């Protein structure tokens, strides 16, 4: 085996399993929906260990740092999405602000801008009209998944705690939320432990 290949593999491997780096990027039970046929823009729902296993929605692309939305931001997005798409088609300005979350229209580029954060640390994602339209269709699914994940928070935390102290999968209590794939969650937790 070529020595360069082995060195690259070891370097990539150490990045994947560096606990501090991996935990910040890690998302458990992530469900991803693509907004374009090239699969360069996405929206996903998952549990974020670095944020106390909170269920959040992520919108982004591989080249840009994604934005993380809470359930309140997702509700605002869903509420104003149809009007934003209509405004884009008519070349009209449409602006929405909800705390640190903002959604508006970039006229010269015919794109919607979804931004989150204060001015210094502001992150933004740019979506074309068709991507925004696809997001409109996907948004109810994302909202339902976020509600399901939020309702299952206690059961997920119980599973995480049992997985940390166990070497084999333990069946959840009969009262646990049936919409969560606990076996998959166990495997995902064990991959970064």
C-alpha cells in the first residue's frame, strides 16, 4: 500500500474520531431532504449532542456553513414561505424578522436569503426560487418530524444514557415513543463513543 494513501487515511480517520471536533458536528437520527436535483442544498432534522440533544432543523449546502433553526424559527419559516415564493416570482421585496432569524429577497440575484445570528456571527443560506418552492412542499414533513423528535426527547435521552453504559442494545420501555428508531440511535451513539 502506498505510504501517502495510508497517511491520508490516518489523517481523515483521526478527524472523524476526534471527540471534541466530532461532537460539535455530530447529529443523531438525521433526516435529510434535498431542495435541488443536484443535492447541493438540503434541509435536515436531527438531535444535536453538542446542544444538549435538542432537536433542530439545519438548512445549508456543502460549501456554506449551515444555519440551525429552532421550532419557533421553523414555524416562522413555514408561515411566511408561500408569501416569500410569490414575492420572488413577482420581483417584490419581502422581509421577515423573528429574533435572530431573518428571511428576505436579494433582487439582483433572484434568491431568497435565510439568515441567522447577530451581525458579527451572522450565517446565511441563499436559495433559488425553485429550491424555495421545493422547501414549501417539504416544510410540512419537516415540521411533523421536528414535533415527533421534540415529543420523544425524554425517551431519546434515556436511550443515550443506557447506550453510554452498555455494550449491547437494550429495548426501550413500552411507553417510549414508537416513532424513534432506537436500535439505529444506539448504533449511532456507539460510533462516536
